[in-house]
C-alpha cells in the first residue's frame, strides 16, 4: 500500500457485484484492481483474456461453488491516466485467478434446522452467493434433499424477470438484491405468517426492518444491520433463536395456564356468592374471607406458576394461529368448566356442613380455597416432578395459612371464622381433590391446538 497507494475506488454493490480500486505506481501507470462475482467479472467486456481462458475459469468457478466455496474472481490492469471514475477502468483487464473462500455451516446447523421444522418454523435460505454455493450449503444442512435440486434454487434474476409466481414456495434464493429480500419477507407476511429475518450485512437492513422480528448478528453483524433489527444475537448462533422460540412457548403456556386458573377461581367465587343464598347459605362468605382466599390463591401460587418448565413436546407442535386470542383454542371452555366444578364442590361442602350442623361458612371458606389450590396443582403438565419445587411449596404454604385463618385466634377474629373438626376438614379436602381431578381432565385442552 505504501508503494501503490489507493487513490479512488468503486465500492461493491448488489447490482454490479464487483468492486474496483485505483492505485498510483512508482513507474507512473495507474494500477486497476478488480474483484467480484465470477459471472460479473469473467466477461469479455471486462477482461481482455481469450475466450477459452474465460470459459475454463467459469467452469472452475462453478465447480468450486458446487463444493460449497464462496468464489471471487480477481483481475488487474493498468491505465496511462487516472479516469474520472474507477468504474470507467473496468475493461481490458487481465484475470489473475479465482479465490475460493471456505465458510462451512456450523456443525449443529442441520440439527437446528430440523428443530425449526419440528416446531412448525419454515426455514428459508436467502443469500447473495452463487447458486451452486447456495445449493451445496442447503443440501449440506438438510434444507434441500433432492440430488437434482437445481430447480429448487431461485436466483435474483429469476425473481426480477417474474419467473417465480409464488415466492413462499421457494426455500433457497441466491444472488438476491436487498429489494428482493424485502419482497420475499413481504410475500410471507401477505400470507398472514409471522416472519423472522436474520442477517448481518448492510444489504439485509431493509428486510430486517420489514420482518416481524429482525434478528441481527452481534459479532460479525454491521452497525446498519444491528440498528435495523429488533434483536441482536450476541453469540451469532441460529440455535439461540430456536431456544428463544422454546422459551417463548413456555412463557405463553404459563400465561394461559395462570389466566385460566385465576379467572376460574374468581368466577367460582362469584358463582358461590350468587348461588349460595339460593341453596340456603344466606351469606356464603364475608369480605375478609374473600380477600384472604384471593391473597393465598393468586399470590405465592400465581408467581410460582410463572416458573413452570416448558411443556414436553412444545417444540413438536405447530405455532398457534396469529389471530388467536390468548384465551382462544378452548381455554374459555376449560375456564368455565373449572369454575363450575370448584363452585359446585364448594357449595356442596357448605350445604352438607349446614345439614350436619357444622360451621358451614368456615367449611365453605376452606373448601373454596383448597379447591382452587387443587386446580393449580392439576394444571401442571407433570403432577409429580422435581422441577419448579416452588409451586408445591407455595401451595403448602397457602394451605398452612388457610389453616391459620381457622385456628389462630387473631385471624379467626379478623376473618370471622370458626375452627373445624376432622369432618369439616374432610369436606374441604374433597373439594380440593375434585378441583385437582377436574384440572387434570381439562389440562390437555389448554395446549395450543394444531394449526390447520
């Protein structure tokens, strides 16, 4: 660079697919250096080499690309005078050779793409590389399986010429421009799909911004890509995206589970207060008792439900329909079913207690509380598991605090409860078992239904 300093350059862009630089030399002539995609460099308008040499270079470039290499053609020449623009010097040059760059996919790329497919995520490869390179990499990671996969690779010129009627039917694109990447994202979105775009270059910026979720690479990504994206992968690993999908499904399932549990408990309390007087229970619950129930059922246990582990098989089911409400897919029906079961078992316990001469209001209070705690255990994917021990411990703590409301004098006077014997406790325990059994029956229906 000291002997031949650069004086000007024509930077690379996605249309020309090549770049050139101009350098002064000690002997006087201007040195022109050119590199770019073989199909854009190995042309008679650019190189002054023989036709046979150019044909052989094209064949060699295709062979290297088919082996998965990124191939560049490099040429140079001289000019007596400095042109007004470097691009004007891109003719009459001599081919120096081909450069094959090895950029193999990471070892776990195939497993990552397989996990995407199992989760209902459709992977699409969009690259600016040579079609043969894209085909080789796609076959290596399992994106294409057919040995005669040439018809499955679509190039940017094919898209520009209108030879592709449905962009969403293609799984591998090569030699694409930023505008074509954007068109591919918009085609998927027009179908009502949620799109996530990963990229690291300046050319990926428009598509990253247009996608529902733009994901830029944090290590090798350009500043333009990071600014346009919604998320930045600090480790540049596609597997992290799959992990994020799994975590998102875990959080979504837990939110649905908590909403069903919380709203079912609240609805059960309303049903008890409305239906109780009709069955001879004049004042089913007092205000303080309702507040105590809500505190114990929606406090510790509600927080603990948020830490439930991912549902087994969560990554083997398709995504939920984008338009589905959070309580869609049958959740409302399960909510009302659980509310009816908890309310009926609690009122039943109160009516039986009154018939037997027991402190029926305290029995109803304890039955309604433990019935909801039975539901929270029944909604677990795996009832007996060592994962998230915080949930059973929180249920145990709530049971102890419920007992304190009946047997600690201070709380008894504040909540206006009475101590219960074994018979009254047994009636409340029956309500808890009933709530747990009802939740186990409805648990499977809380899963997101398959997308049709």
